[in-house]
């Protein structure tokens, strides 16, 4: 595919990085010197230092030949204008990022349908949804849904009390053969690997398992963990993400929001019906103690400042809050989060990249997800009739070593595939793969 990306910030840069791995033809347009230099120095793509809203610059980038344009600058107006211009050049698909939620409303005079844009993405809504999903599975570090929610990919941190420590994966599968699940990845320190049967689980491993929706609690039980009911939740940060999380949860939970800006605090108090809004500095341990952080079931730091989020989460950890979630705005911070003991974290940028990738993938890829801090992707594919993946049992195929078939949904049946399994056209297949293996996986399914 020939793809033009306008904006080389964290979203544009990480999107381009993934697409370059997969051998797409990528052109990036960035007018900021620092972001331009980073992209030009480290990406295998053409990078143009200019304004992406200029039609002459777009023509220089080859807009007439583009299959897709993605506009992810910090300006809603620039992104929308670029998306509209791309349609005048008959670009097949256009994806635009916005900060203003009004552009998502069907009754808005300016929305995707009326502008002819294929997809408008609001990262704050995506991040809020991710935070709520993690709260509903309280022991998970990561939750991703596939096959319409029927297949769950769950990340779990193993501690010293985990009963399955020092077990080989092949023995784990035998001991719990009555349960349908598969361990598809292990993160050990900073290294992510696709595991094999002889691999042994160790303390502090972060493992990823595919599980049918109805058996999550059973699989959690064998790891010595179980979800706890979260009733009292403290949110730090009353921006768009904090507001959306509180709005979603306040009807069934006791919510406290701490916001340092006086105007934002007053605005939140007016918009939220049941949440308690507190004006104050969330880094102030005395304030947190006064507002009852030790009685909280969960603490979520959702400010726009990563240092504030991390410091406040570490204070919550020190006070033994059971569930802690941090929003990470700088992708490069992701690898250090598990090492400092924070339960879970969400990256607005990577979640946005995941959403965009759904519109870019070739073949019958219907879902794709990158996980913060993990150098691998989870992909949901549907085999095409006549594809190589349906021609032989899995054991007889040259399936990439750095990829694993994690689960299959066949009509309404959940399957953990074995070497004898033959995939069929129409199956919903979840594959966990390192970046270098994705291209080979796609070829098998096409």
C-alpha cells in the first residue's frame, strides 16, 4: 500500500514504524523540526519537512497514487482539512485524529459522514474505554477482546505466590486440560518471546493468555488470582479521559476525582451527577490521605503529565491500593512501568495506532492490537478460501517461528488449535506475532 501520514508525533511515528516493518510504502509529512528529524533519522520512509495541508506538498508526496491518508497532527482543523483534500484526489481511505468529541456526534454539522472522511478517531475516548475495561477485570494488566468479545487476550503478572511458578507450559496444559486457554507470549524483564512447551514460568513474568469469554475466572483461579469487586475508585485528572471514565462508572461505583485546575474542577462538578470532585494536587500525599486513598479499591492517574501519573501511582502502591492504572503519554516510558510495580497502564498513542491499523491491514484482518511495552502484536484474521493456511494441518505448514495461533472461533465454538487442526475459511483466528513475522502470517491467510 502507498500511505501518506501527516504528523510525526508519537502516533504518526509509531504508526509509520509498524507500517515500515510490514514493507508498505510510507511517506511522512511533518512541519516541526524536532519530530521531522526523529522520523528522518530512524524510519525507513520518505519524510518531507513541510505543511501537510498544502495541496502542492501533498502532490509532492504522491497523493494521486496514495491508497490511504492518515492525518494525526495536533490540530483538528489541519487533520480534517487534509482528509477532505485527500478525497478530492480520490484517495481510497482517509483516517483523521481529533481532540474535539463533537466531531464524533451524528448530529454535528461537521462529522466524518458529512466531510466524506472514512474514520475519525478520538484518542481520549479510546483511552477511557481501555481504562474501564481494565477495571472490570481487576487483576489483569492488559485486556483485549477479539471475535466480537468471545475471545479474551489477557495479560497477568506472576508474583511469588503464583501456584504455577516453575511449571513447564506443556505440563500446565496437561494439568488443566479441562480448561481451554493458551499462553501466547511471555515478557521477562524487557524481552518478549513467543513461548514453546518447554518454557518454564518464573516470578515477575508477565504472561499473555487467550481465554474464552466465559472461562476467564476459571483460568485466573489457576494463577492464584481472582477479580475483586471495585466499589471505591479515585481518579487523578479531570481532563477528557478522566471525565469519560467517571461518567461511565459513576452510576455503579463511588467515584472521587482530583483535579488541580479550579475551572476544570467546577466544570466537572456541573457535568457529573454522582462523582465527588476535589480541587487539589494529586501529588500531595496529605491530600490523598485526607480524601481516603487507603480505603480505595482502585486508583487511576489520567493527567496529561507522565511524571505526575507515575509519582502518584507509586504513592498509591505504597499505600497498598489493590488496583492501580496509569495513563502513559510518552510511549518510550512503557518498558519501565512493570519494573516499578504499577499493575496496569494504558497508552493513548498506542491505542490510537491500533485503531488506525484496523483500516490499513491487507487481507481479512479484522482486528489488531499492540500492547504497551510488548514488541509483538495480536491480530485477528479470517482465512480466505484457497489460502495456504486452510490447505494443511497446522503442523505441516511452515508457520513462522515468531508467531503462534492463540485461539479460533468457529461459528460459536471456541477452539485451542493443535498441530492436527485444519483452519477453515470463515474461522476467526487470533495470532500473536513478533513484527518480523507479521508479513509471513498475512501471506498464509491470503
